């Protein structure tokens, strides 16, 4: 739906960008400069003008895309800051106020400043993470690596695909507009009628799928009616804002930030190998074998990546690969843990606590779980931990769809309620009723969950009563 609010539902090139000359919470000067000058400054600060032109072009696409992502999502303004981006490379990209600009780079930026990267089928500019590839490494574009690829004959688009995946597009000829803050400047309240109200109604309805205490606004039209006021008040209550029923600046940006998070969450967490694709469990796995504990960590990382921009998403493949180690280290850094890149108990417990806190207010129907491999141990009354939590989440969704199966309150503790949920599941599907989740019961729980959750419910009657 195109509501026609440039910079919010459409990507535009802003006339200016405001840069904070320091880390986000560091007292520092803000400078506002023309957007095209900002891109030239960053490119001159990050790149060498003697690099091959194809390498420079690929890097400039990434620089433009990263800046536009910060502006389009209002990443900093949604957190109450009065700037669009920082010049701290730990958070954003290099900008040196009043520095000189290389002529070669200036010419290229004049051509490319209105072009950026997206994932196929998405509007939002890609947050195109990059680093130099020599002193620092990241799971995005490696700047020195682009030089090697360019020398091998890669085109700019092929270089970007090499680092960001095959499912990207380069958007060109983006319109230039004076895109500033999307907040309309005055609070939205009962009786208002405008596109801003319509946008907030759509966002609140999407958020409400994950937070059922927020009432649905039927047939949103852009009129701020009483049900909209109720939804706003409920949102403010859930997210610890003054419950006024008025969309002031703080509420506006909190709605935007939560909306971005919940819309990313289902996509990020539903990734994962299917039950038919998983290999036999190996007690002493090698570096390329699927490990259920790693799968759980990858799922947790994806949930957290929707809420913490510093934590990248990963594939739920069960392998402790380079991308997963990098994401682990970013999690450990964000949560002030020892930065090891290893799945130790402290890290797993911290992840579990953070994720369960996020998901506890979300109904099972709004959570997308991957197919997790059997962990190699049986779970029964008295068991605790992250993988018990997965059992409970699986069963809670199954119980919400199939009558006769008791729900399991997801708390990570295998108590009497969880045992009863397991027993009722086993009885429903003709499995020996033990109340213990062994390998067969685990795999059947995962299979039934995936069939129900992702549209293969027709298989359930066939599975019922078979072993």
C-alpha cells in the first residue's frame, strides 16, 4: 500500500543528513551536510582512489545503502537521538568533517549517490555491513576483498552478490526529496484524519498480531476513532509509555521501532532445515556437522537480530560456521559477556533469558520455530533449559490448533503441565504414553509443528495414529 509519505513508505534521497561526530551516547557535535557530500566524504575516508573502478563502485553502493537504511528506518531518531547517523565505525561508517575529497571518487558518487541495495521483494535499503577485511573482519563486504574480486573480473553487482547473497537488487534513479523526520510535527489524537493516522493504524494492527492485548483496528481508514485510541493506549501500556491514547513523538517512534522488529522476526526465525533434511545425530560432531545446541543458538541470534542492529542474522544450519561465530561475538559484546565466539553455558543462558523475555508476550501463532535436531538426550519432568523451552513452544502451538492436546506454558522448566502436554500429544498420535520426550517423540513433535505452522495440515490425519 502506498500511502504517499516520502521517506517512510517510499525510499527517497534526502537533501541533507545529520551526522553525530562520535559514538551515539558520546557528547559530540552534530553536523548537517548535503547527502551527496556525505557520501563523497565517507567514500574518501573509507576507500583508496587508486582501487579498480568496479571495486569503488561496489563500495559506494554499500555506503549509500547503509546511510539510506539509517534514514529510512530512522534508527537513531526512533531512539530519541537528534541525528541520522554517527561517524563512529563501530556503529556506522567513517566521516571526517571538512576533509578533502578525491576527484575520482567525487565523479563516481555524482553518478551513484541515488542508487542503493535491497533484498529482492523489499523496499528497505539494505544495511550493507562492511569492514576493511585486513585489520577488521565482518559478515558483510570486505573492502580489500572487493579489490581482489575486481581484479578477477567481477562486476560491481557480482561483487555485491558475493558478499550479500544472490537475492539482492540495485535500485537506481531514486527520487531526491527533502526527507526529514517522518513524525508529522504534531500529536495524532481522537478526531484526526490523515495518512499519518492510517500508517499508524496499519503498524498497530501488525504489532497486535504479536501482542494480543493491543486491539485490532478493523478496516483502518486514516480516521483516529475510539478503537484507534484504545489500541494506542494498549500499546503505550505494553511498552511503558504514558497511557494517553495520543500518538506523540515518543509513541510515534516506538511504534515504528517495534513494527520494524516484529515484521523482521517471522522471516528471521522461520529459517531452518526441515526434519527430512537432518542427518543422524553424532555424539562427537565435527566442524561441518549439524548440532542441535548450535541450531538453538542460531534461532536465538535471529530473534535478537530483529531487536539489536549490532547482531546479524544467520542461517539456522546447526553448524558453528564463521558467520555464526561472528554473530555470537556481537551478541557477547552487546550483552557485556566475554567475547569468545563459543557456545558456553553463560552465553546460552544469557541468550535464552533475553529471547524468552521477548517472546513471552507473543502468542504461539505469531512465533515461527525452525526444525531443530533431536539433542541426543531425553527430556522429562525435572529437565530445564533452552531446549525444554523449544519443546514447550512447539507443543503450545500444536495445542492451539488441535483439540485434545494440553498446552505447555513456555518457561524452560519441564514440570507437571509440560509432562501432561507431552502425554496428551503422545496419546493423540498413537505414541507410547510415557511423558518423556525421547528421540521419536521429539522428531514427531517437530514434524507436526512444521506441518501445522507452515501449511501442511492435510498430513496430520495421516500421521495421527501411525508410528
